[in-house]
C-alpha cells in the first residue's frame, strides 16, 4: 500500500529553496543582514588590496639590512613571504573574524626588526621574536584580557581613536604623495613639514595625486557607487598613459612605477618558510635575556594597541560597533590578528598586523569578512604575479588614504567638546597619532590623561582597574628608554 507523504514537496528548481554559492556566501558572512551586497564586498576587497599593494615592494626593502653576521635576506624570498603571510592572515580574518579587515607585514614591526634588533641578532632569531610576540598576544586574547581592555576604554576615547587614525592616514597619504614633505633639517627647524619641495608642488606624480583625489571627492559628492575604486583605476590608467608619453625616470614615482612589466609572471620562492630560531635571541649569541625581553615587550605593546585602535576605528566607521563600541566577533578577529605575528615569523615576512588601509574597503561599503577573503585571494595571486602589484603608483593609493581620513573625521560629532574632562584626553589621542606617527603613542596619551584627570577631580574609582592598569603600562612605555638605561640595557 502506497503511503502519501504529508511533507511538502521541494522543487529543486525553485531558486528560493535551492542553495546557491551566492546564498551560502551571503548567509555565512551575513552580507545582506549587514546591509551590503556581494558586489560591494568584492569591490571593497579589491580597493583594499590596491591601497595595500605597496607592501609587497616596501617590505623587502625594509628587511634588506644585514644581520649581526652580515647575512642578507633574498628580496625574492621576502616578497614571496610577504604575499603568503598577508594572504593567509587576511583570509583568516575574513573567515574567522568576519570583519572587513586586511593584514600584512606591519611597518612598525619590520622597521623595529631591521633598525633595532637585527644589528644584534640573526634573521632567524629576529623571526623567532616575531613568533614569540604573536604567541604573547594570542595568550592575551585567549584569556579574554585583550577584549576586556578594548571594551573597557571609554566611548569618547574610542571615537577619538577613530578620528586620530583618520588624521594619521590622511597625513600618511599626503606624505606618500609628496604633497607634504619633511624638511631635510627638520630637527633644527621650526617647521618640520612643508608643502611639496621648498613650499612648492613639483612633478607629475603630485599632479596625478591631486587629480585622483579630486576625482574621488567629486564622485562621492555625486554618490557614485565604487567612487574610491573608480578613482584608483582612473588614476592608474592616467599614470600609465603619462609614463608612456613622457618616459619619466622611475625615481620620480618611488617604489611603484606605472608601466607594464616585461614579464608579469614571477615564480614564488618559499626559501624563508620555517627558517626561525625561536629562543636564540635570548641566549649568549643573541641580544641576551633582558634585552630580548624588552624587545618582545615593545613589539607586544605596539602590536597590541596599533591593532586594537585600528580595529576600533574601522569597526566604528563600518557601523559594526554597538552604542558601547563593542563589535560582533571581536575576540575572533583579535585572535587572528595575534596569530598574524606567528604566521609572519614562520613565513619570514615579519609580524602581520591589521592595516589602516582596510578603511579604504570600508569606504567602498565593505561590511563583512568576504571583502577580506577577496583581498587575501588577490595577495595569494600575487605569489605568481608580483610584478603587477607595482603598476599602481603610490601617489594614486595615497589619494584613497586622504579620502578615507576625511570620512573618519565624521566621528568628531560624537564627542562632547564642551566637557573638558572628555575633550582633553580626546584631543591628546587625536593630535598625537599624526604628530608622533604612532597610534600607540596617541592611545597611551589619551588613557593616561583620562585617568589623571579623573584622579585630579577625586573620582579615581571611575576609570576602573583595567584603565589604571593600562595607565601603568603606558607610563612604562613612555619611560622605556630611561628604564633601560637604569637597568644597563643597551
């Protein structure tokens, strides 16, 4: 006897019932629920990559110095390591953290390794220190301390961090474009920065920057979707035409010269992968236990607060934070960011950290981790097409940074400037980030001022234990040099 099923039949041809790749991606990354679209996320991911592509050219230059034994890293190997580590970390940020964040070799980490550590250790030992500092940050995440610290920062300071990062990346963009330059004798001058060269804008690249910047601004005011990406593509094409017509010297453009590479394909060289000496820097053939300990402390502090501030700023700009400034999936994103130190050390690229340039993708409307996956996949493709990354001039990418900086300043409306108790710490946070070229210095000054003002008004209990703990840490950070001298550490 045949039984008739009471369950409704499913028509596999019904598009509403048949799971498609697009539906699965949308559901996993919560694209629609965050008010975005698949196309917007792809556009945001591509924009972020184009703003970050310079790291594939810059990191090998930074890490080109000889170590204590006079050994150099192969530029080709470093390029491969940089692309590999950026691809893996960024894709993990997208899948695990589901936030529009991209990571690559941190310039602060790479510069610290090259200028401070490598003169006293070997390159494998330096990469071992990266692994250790990454593991330390992961430990802070696993214990929940890092998220508690981020959530414990007052909302006014979180808004100030976003504004400070906006000014910081705008200044970076202006400097990278050559629109603002540093005086050769800045240390002995009352005006360390100037307009162009000798207070005059000079050269075709600065003109390209200015045209690209105005183009993006005009497109934004006309509410054209993809304004930043369109502007970057337009500026790059214009640069290619200009370079082909005038045959300008490569030196006028800097690292990235807008011309078609002779051979766009390059074979990756993974020779640095796993080439680490985990604890060698702590021994007699390295920096010594005390000096290496201070080095790891400095890396942890910079990596911890640079990433924290960047995530707060970008998350707030993307509208992912709630009224208290807390983000969904924050602990997962922080975990991957910490893991980036380990990944970068093992790959041989130096520690990975969330890049401020992630804000360019957010400016294009990216709201989920799928944009990060797109960025990471392009980095992975660059393992084989590295020469193509050099086609986007730094001056064009710089225009995007200035645009995003202007957008992040909108957070100023949330700060009660009439309340000096709030306004002073916010001002110090905002001002010191661009003026010191350090996110950590800005956050530290704001935290110390906030707690000092509360204590001065007899309300020392209000900041809470975590904020006072941060104050102690930042006091050590600012006094690190005299402390090292006192302890006899060079």
